[in-house]
């Protein structure tokens, strides 16, 4: 299991999330994850509202539900920009090329993927429902198995973990596929067995079967079928039970080298993970340390234990790096 992470995911992102002050009020939003990803990923930034010529700053737009349609209107000017936005969406998504994941601004009438306020008219009044923005909804509809999140949901540790795992796995697949070598496809599959076991055991078996019979198939057929199964498998976050299943499976590779106390510690840590007291990292770090100690080659190759660059792991301690003890002794002096 190498810590080396060569693959850089290609991500579509709302431009106002740290790339330009393009919000309706001329401001920008800071997403801690987007900031952390700069330097570890390639971004394609889009601002649908600025890109269709609404200007920066601009009077805000809202979604008005009329005749069963969701219209994008600008109450202050009376403009209905639905047609411009729909044309833009088609062109922008066609031009964007292949991507491994999407991070959109939450609750925006253009970029939002959920919880966007819907109104009955452009006139002042309360929201009558919640839905998707015109651009965010189009991304979800066009790419139903894509890894699409908004910056607020990505503040949740489990969603962030899943997002990073999925986009880095897809980026590694793209890298293996682009090399043109069949052995790179086999290596990818071999190194992701535990990860895919957590996500979808049926898909894992089907993907293995595709690679096993690839000699009689066109390479494009192999790659496309495998990629379709991979994106589908990665589109749903695994539950705690699936991870426990994988970690019990991993235990079988090292249990002969562990003491009864170590096994008891592992099982106790597992119970605390199941009860949502400890994070998954507590278990994977234990197993990873044992794999290193006993030189277990299969486990050492598994990306399950290091699915994305360690620099992107959530910070567990606020103010890390500060010398609090030093501060205190200085104050005391
Ligand atoms: S939410 Fe989307 S449309 Fe609005 S400013 Fe951000 S990128 Fe532009």
C-alpha cells in the first residue's frame, strides 16, 4: 500500500467557491475542502450566472414554479433567463469533458443540488418548496452516477470521506485506462479489491469477470463496461456494516500474527466504530500498522487503507501546530 498518490481528480466546481468573487453580491465563498484540494486536483470552474451574462454584481435570481416548469427569473429586472441557462447548461457540460467529481455551491438557484428555495412568483413572498437549481439539477440528471456534492454537505466527515475516496479512485482508473496497458487495469483492480468490497460486492465480482475475459473483447468495450460498473458502485456511500465486513476480512490476513490482546482491542474498536463513537480511521490505522509490522503483501497493496492523499484528511484538532504548553509557560513567566 503506497502513500504515493499520482492521480489528480478532475473536478467541476462552482467558480464562487474560491476561484472568483462572482456571487450576485460580488463576493466569494470559502470551502475548506476546495482550498485543501488546490494542488491535489485539477479544477474546471464554472459560474452559470456570470457565464450567461448576468454581470457581477447582479440582482439575485430565483426559481419560480409556473405551469409545472422551473423558471429562472430575476425579480428586480423582470428578466426570465431560463432559456439562456438551458442553452448554457447543454454547451457547458458538453465542453467540460471527462470529470471525476463535482462540487457545487449549496442552495443556489443555479448551482444547488438540493434545498433550493422555489417560489410561486417573482413577487415578494415566502418559498413554496425546495428543489434543485437549474444547473445543479441538470448535472444530476445528465450524470446520474457521478459523484456530485455541495460544499455544505462536504463539511460532514463521512460525506467528505466518501467523496474523496470516490473521486481519487475514479482518477486512478482514468490513469490506468489512459496508459493503454492491460496490466495496469489488472493492477488497478487488484489494489482496489477491499475498497470495492466495501462499496459493492456484486459489482466487484462483475468487474473481475470483465477483466478475466478481456482477451476476446475490444479494449474500448472492456474499459467502458468496467467504468460503468465502477461509477455505479462508487455512487453510493457504504454503510458501517460494509466497512466492518471488509475489516473482518482483512483481519483474516494478519490474525495469526496478533496477540489475543491485539485482537480484543481490534474488536472493541470495531464495536465503538459501529456505535459511531470512533471514526473509520481508528480501525484502518490499526490494521494498516499491523500489515506493516507483519509485512502482509496483499493488505499493503490495498488502496482501501489510503484512498486519497493524507493531506486531505479532516483536521481533528483545532489550532493544531500551536505550542499551547509554551504559551502557558510564557504567560506564567
Ligand atoms: S452559485 Fe453558481 S451561479 Fe451562483 S455565483 Fe456561484 S458559481 Fe455562480
